[in-house]
C-alpha cells in the first residue's frame, strides 16, 4: 500500500468520517478515495462522505453525517429529543435549524427537516457533542423542550408535553434552566401552566 493510501486510512480511523476536502488539507490526492473504495478498504457512506468499513457506528451516525456536511446547522426539535432520550418517537427526518437567511441544504441523504432560527437561538442553549469522532451541535435539554413548545404547531403539543414531563421527572433539567430557555424562545407564558402542574 502506498504512503498516501495509508495516510488516508489513518485519517479515516482518527476522524470516523472523512470528506474529499479533508484530503486537500493534508495534500493527499482525492482520486485515492475511489481506489480505496474499489479495494473495499474504504466505504462511501453518503455523498462525499467516506469511512472505514469496519468502523463502529453509534445509533446517531446520521447526525454526524449532517454535521460534517452542514457545520452551521444545529440539531433540534424531534432529533434533539431523540438524542437526549426524551421521546419514544423515532423521526424519519433529521431536524436541523439554520440561520434565517441561509440557503436551505438539499441533500439526497439523510432527509432533513429545516427550521429557521434567529442568530441568538443558534448559539444560546446549544451544546457540542462528539458522535463518531465528529463534533455535532445539538440544542440542550432545556432548550429542546422550549423549542418544542415554540414549534408545537409543527410537532404537536403532545410531543412538547411528553418532553417536558420526561425532562422534569427524570431530573434531567431544573426549573431555572427551563425558565431561561422558555424566556429565550418567548414561550414562558405557554409553558408556565404545564410546568406548574408538573411541579
């Protein structure tokens, strides 16, 4: 195996998922990706995404793929609920928030459900998690619950109530964090009676 192939495989082992532009940064030839896929030393896992065939993948690998392709996107709503184990639902699409004026991505896979957030909402209450060696931006538990109330017309009030109940019952979040997130999302008045009934 030539040196560049070995370096590409090492890069894939370190990062979990690699893109052709990752090779550019290392001065490695992009054409080697096709050769390594043909030799079954690499696997094409999505458009412009490659990984080692034997790599261990978490259940949230699709979130890592989205984060690599769209680093400015924030995983939110149903996908964040699923990540935080606050729902029994398994959304078919990955829910992501993008800036208000950004062009919506149109990937072939995985399917995305786009919502738009103001710039402040793309920062406050957003955490970074490592999934399959990729940094993924995901709304925090408190922020996710508040977002569910904000977008209750899209996802259903029952989903928002389930998330609130699970977060409080499991002591995954405290009232102060929830009030802060509710105020940030301008849903404090909507959430108040439900929070009081669960207190």
